[in-house]
């Protein structure tokens, strides 16, 4: 290999190395910033806007969300949320076994923390690369943000209907009231749409949500006195 080729290769390597270093420092700064500041946008929100669904959102602090909102999403999506480190390994193993047996019917096992990592920092999809990035960001937000901020972010950035992002926008669209005044049943209805909020609608009330939200309400009763969950409801 000639000296010129070696020198060119070293320059390319230096560019790649400094690019990755810059990206690492930038994403670390962004994670730290979002500990206190809401994201200006997410890729999922932009996708909704440009695909014709629109973008309705209104970030609100935890104190402006009904405790029923927090409890209903824990009951519906991740009952072990206060206790795990970002990953529910038993559910993940069960989902992997299910997907092996029925490869045409993919079953997920994402925790609330994983969903926040995906919704805030990444894009929708099932590639191994995206899942690997999701693991990294899940670990980082669990380490840097803590459970309360993760829950607050989840309730602000999650899609809860076609083009409707966050519990405040959902409460205003479906029940014409702020999220702070949501009742137990209303919160359970919104949480019940989460597997596919574009398909399982709250208004009009889809068959799936109508059947699921009474179950979510029962789970809320079972969970509401748990000390670790109580900390997230205060």
C-alpha cells in the first residue's frame, strides 16, 4: 500500500472517529437536557404530520395530569414499571417464544421505559438495529431521568389516537376537558387504545376499547395501593 493511500485511509478514519465522538457527545447532552426540557418534536410526531394524520399535542407537567391517567397506563401497559430496570425479562422471553411459534403474528413486550426510548429518540420499526438502539436509550433514561420523568415523558409524547399525542391532547379531543380532570373510566379508555391507537379508537368507541377498559379499571383497583405505585401517583 502506497504512502498516499495510507495517509488517505488515516484521514478517513480520523473523520469517522471524530464524527462518532461528536454524535456520542451530542446524544448524551440531549438525554441530559430532556431530563428537564420537553423534546421539540419526535420522529413519530413528524411522521404523523407529514403522512396526513396531523399533529395535536400539548405537553403538561405531571401535576396537571390526573393520577388516574398515570395509574391507568401502568395498569394497561406495564404493571411492573416501578420495579424493573427498564426491561421486563419474563415478558420478553414469553414474547420471543410466542414469535418463534407464530412468526406471522409478532407479539411485543415493551415496557413503558422502552416505549419512551423509542418514541423520543428513535423511529417506529422492528429492525434489530433499532431494537439495539432502543436498549441503549432505555438504559440511559433509567439511569439519568428516573421513573417519574419517564412516566411524565411517556404521557406527553405517546400517540393516543390518529395524530393525537399526549394525555392532555387526548383528554381535550375525547372528553373536552384537561387531563387533570380525567375520571377513572375516561383514563382507562384512553390507556386501552395503546396497542394500536389508530385502529382502536376512543371516539368513536371501538369494540376493542369497549371490551378492554373495564379490565384496565379492575387492574387499577388492584394496583392503586401498591407503595411503589403510590409514589408515582403523588
